[in-house]
C-alpha cells in the first residue's frame, strides 16, 4: 500500500495485521478521516452469535470534531472503534489504534482477534486437510494478525507443499503425465512444478505460478515486511486449491449417492 493510499475502516479493523503503521499524509488525509470518523458498520464474525454479522459503530468520539491535518494526531493519540452486533446489541467488537504524527496510524489491539474471526471460515477446510495442516492454517492467520511475517509463511509453505504433493499424487495416476513429467518433477522449481500440474490446480494459481517460486528460496531470506506482503497472496492461493478440493469432494459424494440410488432402483 503506497503512502497516498489508506485502509478503509473495514480493512483496518478486520483484515490488516496489528502493529504495522500506515502513514498519514496530506494526499491521503481525506481517506484517513473516512476511516477514523467511520460511523456506519463493520462486517465480521460474531463469536457469541457464532455467525457472520453486521456490527454498528457506537459513538465514534473522533467523528465529533473538525479534525485538521496539522493536528489530527493530537486529539486522540489512542483511538477506539466500538461496534455492536446487529443481531444482539449485547455482543461487541472493538478495535484499538495508536496515532503518531510521523509514523501514521497502527492497530494495536482488537476483540475478537483476527484468528477468532477467521476460524469459522477456516473450519470448512478440515475435511480436505490433515489435522496438523488445519491447525497450521489457523496458526498462520493468527501470526499474520500479530505482524509475524516469517512465522506465518512457514506454516503456509508447509501446507502449500502438502497440497502440491497431493496434486502430484493425483497427476501420477495418468500414464501420459508420468511420461512427460515423472523424471523431472521432484527436482524442479516450485514454479515449474505448478506448471506441470496445471490440469490439477486452479487456473488462477497456475497463471501466477512465479509468485510462489520465492518460497523455494526460503522465507528466512526475506524481511518481515516482505513476508507480510506475501502472506495474503499465498493465503488466497492455498484457499483456491482447498476450495477446488471441496468442490471435487462434494461432486464425488453426489455421484456416490446417485450410484447408490440407481443400484437401489435396479435391485427392486
């Protein structure tokens, strides 16, 4: 995100990691105010309702004042956005920010955590991941939410390697594929492995295969900032693969049910 951009309230509260500063400049001051004085709603998971919900912002004090660029950080160096669930106003979500005149704005806390808010969406992947890899996926999101870049990527890299190996196992069932790739696959780069498995991986992932080649160099060669920047891209790529596996599993179950019903009709 460049210095002329600034996160929306929805992004800052629910998607972005803590402790990372986003500069406030004259060019993006209007966007900053749109975030800081937000009085509408935030969409997130309500851990008490156990469902996605719309949360209404409660009495944003920062919105009461006519804030100028030269004094934006002086009114409330610490800022809170409180919200209440539209399903039950006893349920709250709160987001805490620190403002610094030189560094900008950073999120320093939230309830529920990004990991807790994301957990229900990740639960659906239990059926297509090992128990260890599913725990790793949850941990990676939690680490990212606390701005731990390298640690979050290590878990994603392990999951990604498992999924590539599973696609390889599936591809190896084809004699034609083995003739073309079996002798070179295991010593190929990540990028080339993805290309070789293009018929067994999501199109978007195949088109952006170069993005994943950086993992072959190891996450420890990248800075924390580079790891944090890469995490959302890697996470989306993994979810694309997992969603495809879920669709395939659902189709297999439907086909099995159809076959069961046909067999039952035949034996009548």
